[in-house]
């Protein structure tokens, strides 16, 4: 591989990492949005980049930029979920333990746990990437695809079984949230805001997981002053436990890191909030990495960023250790190293800003911020979905049960697709 191309890939990775830090820190701006913007701007970028480098390198460098942004986003997106309660799709189950640590004055312990889990997950996935790619290309991929329905069904069953004492309610919550997710994905609901076309997943996830906690804690007197011991609170074990589940989440559609975390908790429970956060963060980052392996094997992907990369580089990522694949691994390595440092830095800044503040004012400000973002990104229909999702999200808080079944908003629509019931349901509804 040309050394100049490797150097340019590192530069593209740094630029992408900065972009991923931005999308990770701003609630509602997902890295998929950045990838979509890159795809729209790509025709204009080609001549600008190709004038300075070999034109054949341009698509690969843009792909590296997007991959590094995706990896850094998977690190940094946990920070606002701790300090604002506005969740990213990959961090919805970590909102409650993160907020609990914040109110104990240990917000940085939550951030450091997430950073450690992510870095362990990222480099573990890098080590496994090439061997897994070889096995997938050797026939493992087809065998795994045969298990899609079984894996999705098992995930749903685990979510219900975990809700001890509230299993009927868990089923109801899963159906309600699943219906909301299904309508948002297949109902052709207009969601154009002033800032362009958004995704209804943002108001749904904010309503199910973020807003209820904010609404029920507006009376808290003060966010405690935050302390930071400058030490790793968890070690590598929780992150390693998340690696296997992250690989599964990276291959099977609908098995998000949130669903993966519930599965991992069922197999190997993590009662300590910092360890659970670290495991969940690892799953999210491994998913981002393994989606690149999926692209190299199938030519498709399980995430918006990978689908954009496919549209940009075409079939060049496919094949064992292709040049594009190896360059994206470089982007992942650079993004992981920078993502860890960015996460700690951003956590320290927000920790200083939130410590000692009036919690009720902070919560009200975040509620207002999320509402405005929903309106700007998804329009009036986004506000409707935010309201409905918030009402559903308040149910488990009022009943004193786990919120894990609310992840049905993501997994049930995919399960229905696997059962070939999507068209039937749409015909019945419409």
C-alpha cells in the first residue's frame, strides 16, 4: 500500500474524528446525519480532493473519514446522555445508571467507564476484524443468516423474562414501543424540520428514555458537585464481555447495542452501574467496527453510515483484506485513540459546568433543548411522536419496572420484517 495513501488516511481520520466529536456531543445530531450530508456533498468533494491526490483514492479517503467519525461518535455520545439525559440510540439503557452516578457526584466515573469500555471494545474488534472477515467469507455468514429470526426472537424473550414481576407489563410496553417504531419506520410520516429531513427515532428515543427521567426529577434541588478520581473505575473485563455481543449486534439487524446490553446482562449480570455502562459502551463501539466487516463480506451494512460508505466506494470494500477495508481499519484505530481522549476531555468540561447547579433549572433547560431540537430536526410530527413516546416512557417509572422492553421500538419492526408481516400490517392499518 502506498505510504502517501496511508498518511492521507490518517489525516482523513483526524478530520472525521473531529466531526464525530461534534455529532456525539450535540443531542439529536447522529453520525448518520453527517454521513448523509457527506453523500450529498460527495459530487462536489470529488473534484476538490482529486485535484490534490490520486482520483482513485478519493472515495476511500471519504470512507475513512466517515468510519472514524462513526467510531468517535460511539465514544463521545455517552457524555450528553449522562449530563443532559438526551439519549443516543446506542446509549438508551445507560441513561438511568449514568444519571444515578451524576446525582451521586460521580458523573466522571460514568464517563470514564464508558471511555474504557469503548477503547477496549474498539481494539478488541480491530484484533478480531481480519480473522472474522476470513471466517465470514469462508461460509460462516450464510450460516449466521439462517439464525436471524431465532436470534431476534430470543432477544425479545429475554427482555420479557428479565422483567420479573412485571412480565405482562413488559409485553405491553414492548408492543406499544414496537408499534411506535413500526409506524415511524413504515408509515411515511413527514419529518422535515427547519434544518432538513430528520429521523423520527430521535423524538421516539428521547421520549421513551430521556424525557421521563427529566420530568420526574425536575424537583431535585441541586446537581452535586462532581468529583473525578482520575482513575479507571472498572478495568477491562466489562468491555471484553461486550465484545461478543457487539459482534452479534453488528451482524444482525435490529440487535442494537441497547438490545445487546440486555442480552449480555441476562447471561452475565452487571449490577454495578459503572460496569454496566462500560459493557454497554463496548457493545456500541464494537458494533460500529464490526459493521465495516459486514460491509466487506456482504457489500451491504446494518447502519446508516455503512450504507453511505457502500454508496461511495461501491464494491471496493468487498474481499479479503481489500485496500479499502484495511484503510478503514486505520481510520478505526485513529478514531478510537482520539475518541478516548475526546470523551474524557468533554466529560471534564460538562462535569465542571453541571456540578453545583440547580438541577430543576438544568432539567427544564434540557427539556426545552430537546423539544426545540425535535421541532427543528423533525417538524411538528416529531413533537407528536415525542409526546406519545414520553407518555409510554412514564409507564415503567410509575410501575417501578425496568425500561428495557421499550427497546422494542427498534427490534420489533425488524422482527416483523423477518416474518414477512410488514406489508400485511401496513395494508391493515392503511
